[in-house]
C-alpha cells in the first residue's frame, strides 16, 4: 500500500489484510493479468448530447465508435441529479442516504471505501484526473482523493473552480500548480501519461471531465466549426456553437485516450465505461445552450430533477471479447453498480462491512444474463426540492411534493401520461418500498 494514504488505523489494517488475501471476501482465482479500468465521466452531459443516443447536430465520432465496439445502455441511471452526490454514489457503490452525501455541500466521509481503495490491494495503480467535487464534513474538514485510494491526482478540488475550462491553476495531489490550456486536453494528456507509465501493471483510471458543465467555453478552433450552424441570441457570442464545441472537444480527448490504449497494446484487456453525472442543466450558468439543443431529449426534466432528464444519462461499456459489441441493453442499470461490477471483473467482491448497495452486473454486461429485477430508489430533498422516485422494471413512481405519478418509462419516456389508475396496487407497493428504503438512512 502506498504510504501516503492517511487511513484510520482500523481501515489501514483492513486494507492490508485485503492486500494479503487475509479476508475471504476477496479470495481470488488464478489470473495472469487483471483487466484495466478506464472510467470516463462527463459533467452535466445530457442523454441526447451524444451521437450514439441520436445527436446529429454535432459529431461525437469517438464516443460513437466506443458504443459500436461495446454495449450501449439506453436506461443507465445516475444516483442523484447533481454533481457531488452522483460522484459519491458512483465511487462508493452506495445510495446517498447510506454514504453521507445527499447534497453538493457535503463531502464523502473518510470511512467510506471507494472503488480505488477496493482495487489498490489487488495491485492496481490508481489515478484521478479531473473533477473531485468536495464539500465539507460536519467538523468543517474535507476529504482528499489521495486519502480515498488514489495514488495520484491532477485537477479540481474546489467545486467553485470546477466550471473553468481554461483554468489558471489545478491541484497535483495537494499542491496547487499553474496550468494553461483546455481541461479536456489537460486531463486527456495526464491520462495518456499515466497509462504509459503503468502499462505493465493493472490500473484504474478515473477521468471525470467537466464538459459540458458551465462556463460555456471551448477552444476557438472548435467553435469555428459550428459558428453559424445554430441560431444565436447574439451572433457575436455564439454560445450554442460553443456548447457543441465543448462536447466535440471532449470527444476528441476521449479519442486520444482510446488511441493510446491501442498503441500501448492495452485495449483488449481494458474495461472502458462512459457515462455522465446527471442530465443537462437549464439553469442560468448554461445560458440557454442546453435548452436550445434540447440536450435531454426525449425526456423531460433536467439536473436537480428526478424526472428522466435529470437521472437518465448516456451509458456505454467496452471490453473487447467480453462485452458484446454493437449491442443495446434496454434494462435499467445504475451508477452504484459500477463498484461491485468492476471489482468482480478484477476477481474480487466487496467486503460485507462496506455495505455496498449496487449489484454485480458483470454477467449482464457480458450479455450472459438479464439485469436482475429490483426496485431502484431516489430522493432529492435539498435546496428546497422535495422529490422521490422508485422504479421497478418499466414502471416509475415519481412524487413531487404532494403530487404523485406513475409512468411507464419505456412506452412513455417523456413522462407525459400517468398510469396510476391502471396499476393502483403497484403504486402502493412502490410507495411502501420507498418508505422502507428511506428508513435505512444512515444518520451522521
């Protein structure tokens, strides 16, 4: 274990036992080489912002190629409809009522185990290049990715700066470092360097880009490709063209990362996953761009909403020879499933003490079985919102304040027609299940 990780003693001991094979939960079969993991995570990118989900007004050729080479999940759901809670759910494999991060001002408690911490004892090099969204713990402190299983980091620590696409400084580890350039390029460069340096050992690379999170900024050479193609409120400030350029530039960075995997001979043994933290936002910072582009099409809602537009996001997994190429999975999957599924691919399982909520979907990703039937839950009750949701199969209970709806999101993805009258018993069952789930909240 790298000695710079400052875990509590009991946690250090636990991970040391894991590394030594001292806990039966990570008993490993004989393997010649564990797979690498590249986790590509967009920021405020809507379901309809990528070509493989129907976008035609700008190209995303590298993401479309990734989708063609892997499986596209048309019903990939995020844990929460905004930044910090969504990332906490992804990294811990736990619902937010269990991991302590239910709004943007809260930070991940140090006792929570991340994907990176689970993979380190299995011999993985770990890195984060991009956005680590931190809030504050009850005592006013905050956690750092170096304390949560990452060997190296470069990017944003403070959410106040994590919308700057031309940042003047970033943090390498704990040290501030002057920088220049565009974030999608900077983080892709770091990713390629890290993969080159660790190509002879398994690695976990977490690459949380900040596209298309506002500010609405992109390199001029990319804006020029789209200038004049969209109606603009002020042609001298082509914001709609700039939004397209932001997504296009991120796609170019992802293409360079994928090319590097090929050049280093790592592609066949690397699981690549692409998704987003939540749906696109129509709030003021986006300056009308995602609204103009209808970025969450065909869904209603946006970031900070439990409607499909807030929680249903792009999802692709590629693992050549393991995950079927060109396949579409239309069953509901969830960001919290990534933790146990990655760990299963690496040859392990989460320790029961971690209380991971996500499901190991490795066989489902590989097309061997269907995604298991279960009820998924959401709550968004911060910042003046009062929304609850529960989904089983195609039917989704959605409550906003005292308003209650039941939608068939396969037949009615825009959530226009409630079917409560047709399924009153299921409606009551989902309500009861949601209340039972809420009763498991961990109070901190």
